């Protein structure tokens, strides 16, 4: 019964990720992959700063949704759950033949499936996928440092999976860099250089860069120059204030406690590998300076994994062997329940799932199902939340080439002088010229069934004077098409316009 009880948290988190809402960023990326599969060109007809790997991976659920009776939400969530299950199976395969104390064995059996799903409302974010893949990678690293490597096929398979996960964002490479540095410290340069794992990962990264350069020339030639010109101007929490925010401060405290303990030799190689992963995750989150929940998630997940392994190893060392075996299931249950409780906080899992119909995403989804069910929608908003998740749940199809108007936040970090908060078209820089023309062209070309416009603009410098609809209607192409639309309602700061029939 205690062994079954220890698996309850994994069942709880599985239920949470199966319930709505789908994460808004995950929904937006999935939509781009669906449109790419349908014939639109990535980085030409679809503009986004993210490298192509996440869109390539999302082609799998996109194809399931397009070519089978499975709906888009079920295809996406089901694929992510299968990914979590696959990573769990890899972790279990890596545990075979690895020496584990009874408490550590019971703990890993219960904790690994739960950790694969503990992202909750951030499930499917690239940071969550990276943290999930880091767990089997840490097990592989531990076996390499313990000089008991698994079979060559398993090691190389895990290396390829980990390399792909770390390639989802360039900054994720900090994690394997730190971890492989630890391997060199423990094994020495000569043995480390003979190890095929880092060379396999490097080969995956080189091949991926080649694919990006050769198959997506518009990414480096068009997208990155526009993005880099203004991305840093988008205001975030700031590097120092970020350290004392609720989520980052808590994650930092967890890291501060576990890292010194993990660096003790008796902590074991798995705890040390996980601690290095946690440090890398912290560096990534801190460098981005935004403080968004999914940026901090890997620090929390990997920090909890480190703490759990340390606690289990301490119990195995402190208790007599017979007592440790008897106590292992109960201790594993207590530790995994404690980790789950740490992640339950206000406004996130499970509250968003339990109150979905009353939450912003659920209310907008119900509104769109009533007034624009299955419609093609042009979204004009600085935010991906809540509209993209709501549109996916409502069966709507976005048509804008950009997920949001985020470039305008950087462009208008300083408001233009004078009474008008908008730069004259002839004075716009290339990035603003692109955004100003893109939405007008998308409206005129697609003539969507509906247009969803946010009142909130995220243009802080201009205060309440900046209005997205007023901004784009200055474009004659946009204005000519706009006469075909009428306002039908407003919900949560979003105005919905339907095309006149």
C-alpha cells in the first residue's frame, strides 16, 4: 500500500496535465507547426524568434491532428504525455545495474514519473522539456562518473535525446557544459575525451546548426536581425530584483541548500549531476532577467530532484539495512508528497485546472465558442496569454504571421515626442515597418472571420495613449479591409470584431 501511495503524486500530476488549459505558449507554437504543415512557410509566412527545432517536434502532434480523428488538444497533450513516458522509460533503463540503496531505489521509482509531470500549467514549455530530459541525462552522467556505463546503444540514445532537448534554446547548452565539466573533473581529461557521449551530443548540435543555416535562411537573414534590434529593450524584472521575487527567491534558496550538500563526495554522483543541472538552469533563468514562471521552473524541478536524492541517500546511510528496507516505501511517499506540495501555489496547478471555466482562458474560450467557434481569427495583442490557449480550446485558427505584437514593446520603449504616441510611417525603422505592414497584409490577404484586439498594449512609455487598433488603422491597407468588420463584444480587455456577411 505504501508503494502505491508513493505513486499517487505522479497520478495527480498526470491528471493535472490532462485537464485544461493547455499552456498558452505551447498552444501558440503548436499552431505555427499546424500552419507550417498546412503549407505556410516557417520564418517567411510565419515570423517567430524561436529556433526551428520546437516547431519541427510539434509537427508530430500537428500531423496526428490533421490526419486522424484525434482533435488538436488531445493530439498535443497526448504527444507531450508520451514524451514524458518515454523519458521515464529511459530513466528506468539507466537505473538497471546501478547500485542504489533501498530508500534511494524506492524514492527514484516514485519521484521520476512525478518529476516528468510536475510542470503543471507549464507542461510542454521548452524549459519543462529540457528539465525532464535532464533527469535521464543526469542518470547517464552518474553512471559514467561511477565507471559503470550502460550499454552503448542506451548511452548514445540518451545522449541524442538530451542533445535535442538542450538544443531547444541556445542558452540551454549551459547545462551540459557544466555537467560535462564535472565529468572531466571526476574522470580526468583522457578518459573523458574517449567517452562517445559528449561527441555524440556535439554531433547532434552541429547537424542541427547546419539544418538551420541550410533549410531556414530567412531565420538568420530576416528574423534574428529584427528580433535582436529590440528584444533587449523589452523590460523585465531585472537581474537583481529577480533574485528576491517569490518564485526565483524560493528556487535560489533551494539551490543554496542543496548545492553545498551535493558537492560532498558522499552525496553520490547522481546528486552531483542533478546539482550541476540546477546551477545551469539558474544561470539561464537569471540571464534572461524576465522572471517568468517557466524560466524558473527548471531550477525548481531539478533542485527538488537533487534534494530528494540527497534525502534518500542520507536515510540509506543513517539507517541499518533492514530498517532502511522496511522504511523505504513510506519515506519515498513522504518525500514525493512533500515535493508535490512545494509546487502547489496560488494561481497555478491545480487551481487553474479546477477553476478553468472561471479562469481567463476558460472564459475567453467559452466566449469564442459562442461567437466565433472554429473561426479564422487575426489576433492583435502584445500577449500570448490568454488568447492562444483560448483559441486552441475553442477550435479557432489564428492567421497572423506573428504570435503577438511583442516587437512593439521594444520599439516603443521610449514614446515619440509630441501629442501622437505613434511614429510616422516614413520615420519607422525596419522592425516597425515590418510589424506595421505585416498585420495589414495579413488582414487583407486572409480576410479572417474575426479579429481579436487587446486593449492592453504593454507599451508602458506611452501610458494609456497607445491603442493597437488606432495604430494599425493608420495603414491604408489595414483601414480598407477594416471597414468590413463590426464590434460584437468585449471580454477581459479583448474586443471581438466579426466580418460583415
